[in-house]
C-alpha cells in the first residue's frame, strides 16, 4: 500500500512536470529477472538448488528410517505391555515432531540463504542501474514489480543484465 501511494505521488509529480513542458525520461527494470539473468544470480540459484536437494535427501533418509522403525513397532505392538505401548507411542510422536521441526528449520534456512544471495546481487544491480541512469540521463527508473504496465521500449532489464555480466 505504501509503495502504491509513493508511486502514485511520483506519477502525479511526473504529470505536473510534463505539463510544464519538461521532458522526463523514465525507465523500468525487472529486478527479479535481472537477478536471475546474471551469471552470479544463476550460480547462486544453482548453489541453492544443490543445497536444497542435499538437505531433502538427508531428511528423506531420516524419514524412511523413522517409518521403518514404525513398521517394526506395529509388528511388535500386540506383544507390548500397555505401559510400554504408551512409552513407545510417545517416543515415536516426539521423533516425528523433531523431524517435522527439522523440515521447517531447513526450509526457513533455505529461504534466508536465498534472500541473502538475492539482496547481495540486487545491491550490485542497483549500482549498475544508477550508472545507466546517470549515463543515459534518466529522471526515474522504477522496479516493474510495482507497475501494472510499461511500454517495452522503457524496459532496461536486458541492458542491466549485460552491464552486470561484463563487470
């Protein structure tokens, strides 16, 4: 909501400035696509995919081992005393909850890693966008995530990716 209000304010200023016969040059960059399109972004995404696959494999192994023990417990269930049944059921529930917690923790960690990598690359992209803005005398360059539509000729994303990859 705050972004929309800011964008509307800027758009109003642009319209007022346009009425005053000022030529305004506007550009748009899809930062998400720019991050994904850079060599560094692709490498970061590959690293994150590898981490995710490795963690999933590890957690799946633990889950399979858990289910194997569960099957063994079910086979022995009828010969266990009621007190032992309660104890085994409680142990089993705790192990399963621990596995669930480990899954959630791994997912959160992956999201944090992804956000950290994307922010690191985005900071570098912001420097490149600023250089392009100064060099080509843009008055405004917007992230297209907040725009509903922009004409294709104002999209600078490919130019930003090329400049980033040359760096």
